[in-house]
C-alpha cells in the first residue's frame, strides 16, 4: 500500500512538472490520479493516436478553432488536463477490459467502448458519455462543458466500491450518482442515470451473496432505486403506476420510508398535492429536501 501511495505521489509530481503536457499511458495509474483530483478520466485507444485526430475547441474569445491533431497540440493538452485525467490505453488491454463488461452492458455501450472516439470514464472504468453523438470533428469545449464533473460529492462511495465490491458499496454508489445527477448539466443527467444504473444492476447481482433472510428486501430496494431513476428522467406517472402494483403484504418494513419518498415526489411532480400530503409525514427532512430538488428539476 505504501509503495502504491508513493508511486501515485510521484505521478502527481510528474504531472505537475515536466510531463504536464503528455497523456498518461497506464489506465490504473490514471484512475488513481483521477481519484486524488476528483476528476473523470478521458480515455482513447492507442491505435487512435497513430493518425491525425482533428478536433475543434473555442478560444478565450469564443471563436471556434480547428486543431489538426488532438494528441500533439500544446494548447489543448493543458486544457484537457485542467478538467480530466487523459490516458491512452494500449490495444493489448482490450480483451481484458472487454471481458469485464461482456454480457453486462447495452449494445450502444459496447459500441462506444469499441469505437475510436473519446470516452469519459469514472475511476472504475465505466463510460459516462455513451449517448454523446460523435460529430466528424469532436468538440473539446462541449466535452468539457458537459462532462467535466467534480467527483468530490461521490468520492467516498467511489473509493468504497473500488476497495470492496459488494451489494452495499454498489448500491450506495448507484444512489449517490442519482444525487449527483440533480446538480450536473441537464444535458448530462440521463447519462448520469445510466451510469448509476450500471452500479444498480451490479448490486442486484450481489444480492445472492447477502443473508438469505435479507435478500428479498434488498432486491425490492434496488427496484425502488430504479423508480428513483425515473423521477430524474421526468417520468412520475410511471413511478406512480409501478408503486401501485406493490401489494402491502409484500412491502419490506425497512423500505416503507423509501416508498413514501417516491410517492410524495411523484404526486407532487404531477400536481397532486392532496395525495402527496398523505405521505409527507413519513419522509425525513433530508429526503424532503431531495424531493424539492427533483421537483425543481422537473419544472
């Protein structure tokens, strides 16, 4: 552990001095540095760097400028380093990285993973900009505007998951990503929800490793978090329909406050304040504030 920390400190020192303009070549070290700096990782495949990679970027006067090669321009590199930790990943890593996501991701995610475009990842290697339409010329300024996210808000959950992947670390990271989704650029919110859902699906796969008597309640809680996702995507009517399908006898006691939060927020979102009021007394002050944030997003 001490050696790893010393290695990371050395990398940080190098990044801040002579090697500041160079992209990193080791994904794990880049992820470690992103952890320290509370940044996302900007990743490309090594083969992409073997040819001219033109991009466009806005200068400090708002003018759009063509950059002939992203990987050689001395002005763009510091800009990228300011907002991300950039890394070039060897093609030899492809098989190992693909194996981790095979049969666990959507086809559009796999397509993004495979292509030559820029990938914005969290420190666990999950891609955020899956839906970002890749123009003929990628706009670096737009990437920064949308995906330069300070991850300090979810830093603890990211670290907990990285250190020990289990139901709780995956679930709480998924939940925290949804909280983060309330504060990011609105154009990125759906991407954040999809990233959260990656961890939610993983949490579901971990359920069978927990005590058998708790598995039903944990799986139900995962399904409820899925409805929380729908609230961020402005689908409150769907949330209400799904909640009404729950039978009282099937509801786990520990999940009742979560259900109250979902009902309250969904009813308020469709301007049914009387129905929402029935649930308000069962909601904590923290979740009332969270509900208000969601309502503000949906207006």
